[in-house]
C-alpha cells in the first residue's frame, strides 16, 4: 500500500505523458471509492502530507488532470472524516496565497466546486468557523482581476451559505459592495448577476438592513455609460421577488433610483437602455403615482438649483477674470483667455 500511494505522489517527477498521468489518477480514484478499501488502514498512507501534495497538483494547466484531482479530493473528503477539517484549512490557505500573493492559480474553479458540495452538507446551525471561512476566504475571491474564471462556482458557494442561513445575506451583500469594481465593466456585469441570485434568497429583514447602500450602488450602475452594465442593472426589475422587496420600501428607495432613471431617459446613448429605463419608470408610476410625482418634483427642484449654482460659479469666475485683467501689469497675458484652461504638457525627455 505504501509503495502504491507514494508512487502516485512522485508521478509528476517520473511521468511526462498526460495519458499516463490519467491512468494513475484513474487507478487512485478506483482505490479511494472502492468498498473494499478500509479507511482506517488507508488513512495511514493517505495522510495530511498526501493531501497537501494533492492540492499542489491543482495548479495544472491540463483541465482533464484538474477534473480527476477534483473528483479524487472530493472522494477523500467523504471517505476520510478525520481529514475533513485539515482539507478545508488547506484549501483556505490555497485561496489566501492566490488572493494576497500570486493572483494566479489554475485550479480555483475546481476547488470551489468541491467546496460547493461541502457547504451543501453543512449541518445547521452553521458553525462559527464556517462563517469565518465565508468572510475571510470566499468573499475576498471577488478581488482578483481573473474572477471571471471561477465566478460561477464562487456565486454557487455564496448562495449555498445564504440558503442555509438567511441572516448571512446582510454580511454577504455588504462584502459584495466592498469589492465592487470601479473601472472593470465586465466584472460589474458578473457582480450584478450574482447580486440578483443573492437577493432572491434574501428575507425582508436582511434586505431592509442593507438596501440603502445597495441601491446607491445600483443607481451608479444604472447611469453607467457601458451599456451592458446599465442593461444588466435594469434587468433586475424583471425579477418579481426583487420588485416586491422594492415595493415594500419604495418610499426610501425611489428617491435614490429616480435621478438615475431620469438622467438615463434624458441622455443615455444606448436605445436598449433607454427603452428599459422607460419601462422601469412606468412600473414605479403604476406602483405609486403620488410618490413618483413627489420624487420627480424634488428631482426637478434639485436640478434647477444645481444649474443655478453652476451659473453663479461661472459668473464669479468671470468677475475674477475681469479683476485679473485689470490688475495685469505685464501686458495682455490674460486678455485673450475666456477662462483658465489646464493642459498636460508632454514630457520631452520621455519623447526623446
């Protein structure tokens, strides 16, 4: 037995042929899943060192190899209960290294698939260590630029947690806002899809606790000049459950959302976004026409005040400009300038 197990551990040194590797993985998998395998005896050889070596192999560029490793590690987790806490901790460490050091690992998606099954089997109430794992290991996985490679598996793990305990919706949504991308539009589209999945599992109490910062971010997404971001955020209003949550708190949420809708309807360049915006506006009008009219009136007043403030500022600048011209003793330095302009001068040293 010892020779079989350690022959597998050393396979990446002596085997360069992919098909040969697959044969070794198939042999190990059949051994692990066999009913004739005694876990008490096998655990002497499939120990913590073996698990760590197995996790190191997940960084392989071969998807077939990663798929075999995923199945083998999952079966080991199910068969060897004594190793379960260590396997979870070791996977955590892989995530930490990926998030805070390398930002490169080929097997994150496969490890998250394993964790999805593990989370699904957690007993209720959830242990504190599982909640810590959610906040410290899973949520920071939204940070790397390559999140699209494993986002589907990550979103599944998070929805499993929220489905297990609806009270986790509040910290999950707040963490999602914390890692919300600023300049990466493709990540924003992924986040909006994940947000919809989590909101579908969110109860009214948790929604009320996080709705204000959440809808401030949604309002910014509605105004995005990237049409996919604006379009995906508008699609949220097609979800009946989310619309019902918004309807219950419309007095707090409509004043946040309406300015974004009005700006889109007035000036957004994309016809599809413009059409969806008009549909959402109509929905709010039908939901509570009096509230909509009141919010629209306030928005018009705020817009008018802002325009007046801009005009006052321009007038003040014009007065200052006239004073500067009158006091200019060096000729007509400012005579031809309507307003001060600022330009970035090219660095000739770099051009040279």
